[in-house]
């Protein structure tokens, strides 16, 4: 250094002198041999002398060296990276390939329906690999064996259940076929009408009902509820139901008209107690109706007391409970007979506790009090109407709740020869039979000839109109015609499942080939005092009433 200037020994020209001194390691530009150079200048002291030594490093040289170094570093890194990739690839191939095989194996488990097959690759993997993958392969093979065994067992169980369900359905059909199904009036000109229904909680149950003619003037009716549910209860029910009419017939043969219901229950109880190893029992109500007088004698074996429904004044009351032990518990049990006099139009409602013990979705019981309140506010028009009302009521109460017990209902209406109910087919021959019975019915009840002719004309016109225009097919259809006498009023009720048609309304405009009704319907409407029409489900129900004039003194009973 000379003052503030640095003299470079290989530079002779004055212009090559460096610029004023700068801080060390500072990048600056210098001329050497007439050419510009950029670089770093570093100073070094030479001992204690004032003379200092400086070293100039060209950036071009640094850049070239740095570039070479960078290339070498990149090459090393690249080689290391490729080696790592190769190493990772070998590891991944060793780990992922078995996993892919396991995945494919799991996906096809369901597609091959778990049929026996040999997967050699999976077996080799499970045998050769002792790590987690090998254990997983072994677990997969064990899972397939277990699933295959389970599905085989499930298939066999399902088949067995299907056979059981099929047998239970057949048993249900057999059980239901044991019950009488001719609801309504009994054989035409009846002195009583019966409507009954049984809805088991399972395929088969222990409830039952029955009614049968003991002789020409006595009707036996019974309702029972066997303890328990299912097949055992259904078998005990079949035995109990068969014993009651059989014992009744035998008792009647030996005792004649002096036979009492309590005697029937005592003998049935003795039979049921024999070899009753399962200790099953049945509550039962058995009654006998005298169809000439309306007198009912009955006996109860621990069953719910029935309701008595009257039309005038309308109301319902529960009969006093009759003492009695359920049948099948004690062979020496004794029972008692009670008497009830039914008036014309009164009904008896018998039921099992499945009705009052029915529960809604919250678990609340329907209860006997609720049933009595319903009967007080919903006076029925007939036994069939009472049955339908109760079934609708209990269905609305339970809704979608589960059935806990069988539900059985039987309604008995006393009709002392004042009702004529006939079911006929949609044939004109049946219409003539109906008209003949109608004339005999009017004469038996001392109707004036004019009233009989008017009733015949109304009936013939309405049914003829239904037979001609009411049906869209040629199949057989049933029509129910019912005549009732009450307080000198004749009520005519017609029910059919034809097209919806209200004969009380003005006939709608129709093509000539489908002319419905006409002057005949207008005449029929004019002959009666009161008309009502309703469409209930798929049925037309038409009811007409007429105040009558009679001849003679006393109607026949």
C-alpha cells in the first residue's frame, strides 16, 4: 500500500492502480492488462511492518469453481436419490404387492359366494412371511373359513325357519278354519245374528270362539282364552273348542232340556285336567240362548264378563262377574249358572282380555273402562256393525304398536223372528226366491197386503237395477238384503259390491246403452218414507224405512 493506493506488482500502468481502499472482502472491479475483472480483495499484514500483503480473487474463477462444485454435488445427490428410489421401490414392492393381493382377495370373497377354493399365492404368503403381512394373510384365510362355515349354518337355519314358518302358516289356516265364519243372520229368517273375529298375536294362538245350534230353539255360544301363546296354546285351544260342543251334545242327550251350562263346564274341566302335565288352563264363557224367549243361561270359568247393549234406551252395561276357576287347574272345581233375559234388538258382547289389554305406542292399556265408554257413545245398528266398530276402534288405538295378545270378539244379537236376512247371488233366479220369502215374511208378521206389495216393488226395482247395471264383469257377486220390523216400522237394507252409485241422487247423464235406473228408481224412492245411502269401502249400502199399517191382532213370534 502506498497511502490510499495499492500497487499491484504485475501491473505497470498507472491506470491499473486500484481505487481507494475499501473494506475487506468487498466486491469491486479492477483492470488488469487493460481488461476489467471483478473479484474480492483480502488483506494480510506482514508482521509488524507497515507493508501489507493483499490477495485478489477473481469472481469468474470463483464462479467456475462453484459451478464445478455444484455439478459434482448435484451428481452425488442424484446418484443417492436414485439409489434411495431403488431401495424404496424394492421395499414397497415387497410390502404393497402382498397388500394388493390381500385387497383383491377380500373383494372377491363375496363374488365367489364363499365357495371352497385354494389360493396358493395367499397360502404361500401366510406360510413364508412371518411379519405382520403374513399374519394378515393367515387371518384372511381363517376369516374365509369361518365365514363359509357361518354362511352354511345360516343357510341351513334359514331353510329350517322357512319350513317352520310354512308349517306355522298352515297351522294358522287350520286353526282359523276350525272357527265358524258365517257372520250375520243365521240361515235366512233368523231369530239371532252373530258376528265374530279372531286376530292372533302370532301365527297361531290360544283364543277361540264357537257357536252352534243345540236343537231347533237353542243356540250355544262360547269364547275362550288359553294360557300362554304359540303352538302349545293352539293345541290346548283345539282340544278345548272340540270338547264344549261334544260335551254339550252328550249332556243334552242324557239330561234333555234340563242340561245347564255349569254341567258342561264341569265335565270339560275334568277332561282337560287329565294328564295336563304342562299345567295349562283356559278361561271360558259358555252360554245357551233360547231363541223363542230370549232367555240366556250362562256359566263362566274365570272369563271376562260380557257387555249387554240395548237400543232403547241406548246404553251398555257390564254383566256382574260370574265366579269360576279356569278350566284345567282343578278337576273338582264347581261352576254356577246365571240367567239373563234378552229383549228384541239387544246385543251381548263377548271378548278376551287381549282387547282390553291392547297397548298403544306409549304402552298405555286400552282398558275395560275405555271399552265401556266407547260402547256408551257408539250404539251399533247390528252385531256385524258392533264388531266392525270395535275392530276399527282398537286398530286406531294401537296403530303401529306390536300385538301383545290375541284379540277375539263375539257379538250376539237377539232377533225374535222380526228380521229376514238373505244373501243372494247376482242372478235373477235368486231374486225370485227372495221375493217369495219376502211375501211369507210379511204375511207371518201380519203386514197389510199393500205394504207387502210396496216392499216387494221397492226390493225388486233396486235389485234389478243392480243386477243390470251394477257390475263391470260377469263374475259372481253376493248381495245382502235385510228386512227388519221394529215399532211398526219396516227397514229395508241392501248391500252390494257393485259400482259406486247413489240411487237417491239425480241419475247422471249416461249413454243410451247404460241407462241407469229411470222411472223405477223414482217410484221406489217415493214408496218409502226415509232413505239413506253410503259408500263403505267397496260396498254400496242403501237403507230405507216405511211406517206400516197392519191387519190382525197379534203378530206371530
